[in-house]
C-alpha cells in the first residue's frame, strides 16, 4: 500500500522551465505534508568524441560548466529557502535520467515530482518523454507538472473512475490528496451509451459512496459523460476547472499501447493541468 502523506518526495531538476515548476510544486507539497525533500539534479554527460570500431578509445565527455553549476545551485537554493535544512537533500546524478530517477525511488521514496514538456507527434517520436518513461516504470505515485509561472493551486481534483480495482486504488489516493489539500474531489465516469449510470453499472452509486463516504460533509461530486473515455478525460482536464488530475497508470498489453498509448500517457502529452499517475501494479520494464 502506498504511504500517505509521503515521507519523502523526490524531484528531478535539470533547470528547464518545466523542471523548475516541478521543483516549486514539490517544495510546496513537502512543506504542507511535513515531508523530507530530495532534489535530484539529473545530468546527462555530453559526448564530444569517441573513436569507432572494436578497438575504440573510451568516450570523451564535456566537462561541467562552472557558470551553469553556480546558476543551478543558486536557483535550487532560492526554491528551498526557508525549508528545514534537516529535511532537504540536494544531490547530482549523472547518467540516463529515467534510470537515475528510479534508482532514487528504490531508496524508500514515496512520491516523485517531475517536469513534463507535453511532447506529441514527431517531436515525441524523436526526443521521447522522460515523464512517460518514469510513470511507466515507477512503483510510487508520479506528479507530472508543466511549465508554469504561477504556484500550483489545487482547489478541485478530477479523478476518472471506471469502477475497476486499479482505478479504485487511484481514487482512494485522490480522496486522501483532496482531504490533505482542502480540495473538492470530482469523480468522472464515462459510459458508452445513453443509459443512466445505474442502468449501465448497477450498484455504482453505492460502491462510490462506500469509497468516498456520503452526506453533506463529504467534499466530492460525480460527473457522468457519454462517449469516448479518453476524449472526455482530456477535455475535462483542459477545461480550466481543475488544479490536478489523478488517475491510475494502468497499462494494457504492450502491443496495444505501442499503437495508441495509455490514457495517462495521452494526458501527459495533451493536458495543461498537472497529472498525478498512481501505479496500478507491476511496472513495465525500462526500454
């Protein structure tokens, strides 16, 4: 079971605008939850020369830029200013970013925050998506944040739910998030026909109340839409009404996802709202 509130939050920073927004979000959440914060500067060494062939010499890598290092330290220092020093660690990791992030996760991390550029189409095919790769391999919740000049504000949370066990685990986590942030939880259920929700899924309302509670004191509501689930989820996420979308990082068989991708990956590419992906089970292997 995933621990909440998280005791340790890890955030990846490479000084890109999206990663700086992720740093600000991670710091704000760590303050609110009393979590420790680990800022991981993930750096990929730049190859500048290598001799080809079976007798090739070791690759030559560019030396770190001193001015860049000073700027990185200054920017990270500004973000964590005032944070209790005994609860913050800043470290630099060299190597493939996905592997570095998941190695840090293995050290009893509860929560990962990462910036996302929302790449799609040809750009995504050429450059890939670090956020998607981390979500695909993570055993803990991953919060993906787009570049934003405004601090993260979460007054309303959108939680798609199809009633299945993996989605129910994500919904329970969304409930905990909403309570801790003082936010209202909006459950989204998409059906494929014009039947009422109880006609298409008998007992739906009772199961939802068992998970979230009932009565005037419960801060949640239900939205029902008819049509394609992915299209409605992305549309609601980009409606401007929500500060966060929480859903399961559930994946279908690999051959299917290669063609159209999972719902959470679609959101990472197209949502302007921060997305929290909750792990549904055994992660996919790194590729």
